[in-house]
C-alpha cells in the first residue's frame, strides 16, 4: 500500500453506522477523513493473521489500482492493529434498497442503472479481476438529480486477481452464484456474468421478488 494511502487512525472519524449488523467483513460507517464525508469499512476482526492481512491488502490493492467511473473510489486505509479501517467514497445507498423505496423510477431508469454496473464489471474483467459477489446490494448509487443516479460497483472483499490466485474458493451469495462457483470448481470471469444476469432478473421485477423466491432452501446468506 502506498504511503499516501496509509492513513492515521486519528484522521478517520466514525459518525453514523450504515449497516444494521456485522456482515461477513464487518460494519460500514459514515464518517469523515480530512473533513471529507466518506464511508468507512471496519473489519470485525482487528487482530489478523498474515493470511487475513494479505486478504485485506488485496482488497486495498484492487481498489487503489483500478479506478473507473462505475467503480466505488478507494480513498485510503489504516492497517494499524485495533484500528483497521478502509476509507472509500460515500454513496447514497444500494440498488437493492433503491428499487424497493423509490416508486417513481421507471424500468428504463433501472435498466440504465444495470448498464452502468455492467460497465464497471467490464472494466474489472479487462484488468483480470473477478468480483465473485455481484448483486444489487453491491451496486451502489449516488443521486445526480431528482430521479437520476450514477451507479458503481462496490465491495471488493471477495474479488480475486485471476492471474495470481486459483479460482476454486467458494465465496459470495448463493442465490446469485454460478453453478461452478457453488460446486467449488474451476471458474472464470463468467461467474460474474451469471451473477449479473440473476441481478438483471431481479431488477426487471423492480426488486419485488428475490431470485428463487419460491424455494425455501435458498437463502441470501454468505459462505463466510
């Protein structure tokens, strides 16, 4: 991690909790860094093994080296034990919640949001990164007008660099995951295309139904 991205914990101020509970990674907060409103990811584990520290550094490396208008901007991080923080661009919410609360958006508006997310996905694939957890909840938005939004892909905690790591680990959300990912088989960036297709089905329903809603054994839980 470059020195310019290595933040002092005193420069990172936590304000409001954005997530209701701890996910597989931890809690996301709204806060400030050098007076700028930001989102702050706080891992639930603060004492890390070498492997876990490498995992977070991989997330940081992914965000800091591959910028794109439809990928949430990485802004800096603190890796001090007990104060591990990842600071990223503050967005207004995610597409999953937006579909449920905004009744004015047309299907064309939502499809444009999906188009923007696909642009971010295409960029990731172009630089050999597989996200592995694409879903509406990881398609974040920022309002640009009354009913206009810019949509960006976020949450790179599950991403991998194809040329550096074996693609056999089971990660992500089962209802959006491709069969080869669920089975722990070798996979490629096409698993993201599959997840995007499932997400697009949900978008077309305007978020009124989740994928496989009629199957009791399917949940939205994560593997980890």
